[in-house]
C-alpha cells in the first residue's frame, strides 16, 4: 500500500508566470537492457539546483581492479556513500559501482531537508505498528540526524550543512488538536517538541495557522556535495569506485554472491548491498512499496523571505501539503503536490501546472510575493504505507541486502540503513533492524 499523500514530502515544485523560462536540461541517459535486475527509470524531468554546484565531481575508475571483493555496493548516491563509509574499515575490500556518474541519480533530486520527523506522525504510527515500535523508529531517526552531523564535521565536508529547527504547521489533515496529541506522544518517547498556539505562531513567525509543532534535531545541506564528500572519504580509506558500470544479473551460492555486468564480466563478493533508491530490485516489487511523483523549485539567491526561515524548515499537515526551507545563499526551496503516480513527474505540462500551484501556496503561507524560480524539477521516489523504509537482507537471496522506500527522509534513512547493513555484515546485528526488515508485515 502507499503512504497517504499528506505523509510524503521533500522534493517539491514551484509556480511560474506565463513568461517563466526555468533552467532545465535533459537528464543523463539511463542505459536500458533486457537483462537489468533493477527497474529502469528516468530520475529527473528537469535540471535540479544541485547539478550546477561545485565539488560534486569525484574520480571513478572505468573498470574494477579485480574480480573478488568482500563487499560490493550498487549505487553511488547518498545511500551508497554512507554505506561505503560504514563498511570501509581498512580490513574489507569494498567496491562501489553505479551505472551513472556518481551522485547523478536520485540524490540530485533531494531538497535535503534532513529531518528526524518521519512522514507519518508518531501518534498515528503508534496506532499502525504499536507504541513501542513507533517510539523506537522515531528515536532512531533522531539519532541518525545527530550521527550525520558528526560525520560531516569529522570528515570536514563543505556541503552547506546547517542544523535547523522544524516547524510543522497545522493543516486540513492534522489540525491543532492532532498536533497537541503528537507533542504528547513525542514527549512520552523522549523526543523534545513544543506546541505553538495560534497567537504565538502569528507573533513569532507571522503565520496564520491554528497551531504548530516546533522541534530541534533537523538539518539541511547540499545533498550532492554531501554525498560526493562522503564518497571521497571512503575512497581515501580504501574503497574502490567504478563508474559507469551496470549490473545486469546476480546469483548467490555458498559464501559468495556473483554479479554479471553489462560488459559480460563476472564479479564476486562476500556481500552485496543494493543502494539504488526507487530503481529497486525487481524481485522486491511488492504492494508494501510504491513509487510516487513529486516536484520542486528553487528561487534565485538572496530571495526576500522572513528572517526566521534561516533557522527553520517548514512542512504542514495538509493534503496535499507544502514544505520549504532556505539555503545558505538565500534561495527559497519549495516543494509539494505529490501525486500517486510512477510517471506523472515526466510530464512537462504537470511540471508547469504544479509549479504554479506551489508558488501560489508558498506566497499565501508566507504572505509575500516570490520571484520567478531559477530551477524547477520533478522526480519519482519510493514510499511505504507507514513511512518506514525497507532495510535489510533480501528474502531468498543470501548475503544480499537492499535499502528502499525512503519517502521524504532519504538522507536520514540512508544513515540508518548504513548502520543496520554494516552491523549485519559484521555479524553483530542491530537492535532496531526488525523495524525496517523486509517481510515483517508492518507495512
């Protein structure tokens, strides 16, 4: 089943005047093959903001240096980068491969609202999977943001990483009463959050809503620079990066996994980790996971916006809903209007029409006119009914792991995935692995 529309966020779109000419270009081609073992999708309809930023290139070899590795990671976006970071310990041989240029897949489409808040509010998730499991999932998400903060600092990555507060606004799906219940649920789970009533919301933020939740433990960044920096660090510690290299088939036998490449070569590994986002393993296509479309925009640098936006990222309990944040150089990044379709993102007509809706909603929320956007883009992403990702061993495939269904929490859940998978490969497991495992029936 698919997550309800109001529970998904963080890719976005923007509106435009009739004369608006967004900066767009064709996506990198997706290599098609009848032998592909992951579903092929064009990841972007137009050019995302991050494609034009510096320091996102990374040197990659054209061919692997050998045929056998301890671990092969398939996918060189933020998920693959964090997995490589966790797995490269100086003892294992780690190979990272991607059929695209590294960091040029779904990571480019992210608006990088790095939140501890899961798409499904805690009090609602508790009714779906139980209070104990819901509390563990939310606490694990909060710890992941803290760990991401440490990783960026420890590696010295220049990626505009900033800690932020989150302002979750009441809307037509979750009103002030639901938000009060949510605050109580978070307090029980040991997660700090404050309810802001309508009067305080108007006085402090100039927003006209019946209430909001203000919380910490979130962040923002340039996702492409972040992924590239983590990949470079993994390579510096011994990981090998090869691109383009397409995996077309796999077999498991005994203590090895064998991967066939599009060039007809065979690679083997003790373990394989698929970090291919919503281009998921065909064998994992299931009703618990679905792919939806979403849209995003970025205004020019120095956009006039309320000063408090420098410290907060914003989303709302509406259906459909809006989310937004500012960047370090003063752009406003806005998104929303998700649609339950695997293909809608590819429509130029929808790109234009949904952009207009989002721009209008953002202007109404903030009470100010916004300039024409400089970038507009669209993309698909994977989601689940509960908003929790699918992370762990692939049923029926020994020594093969996959991570998918990240919804609007791609970077946060990627860190959780890196921790869970690396622990499993190391042989000591993870106490929260059951929350995200394939086939646990929770989703």
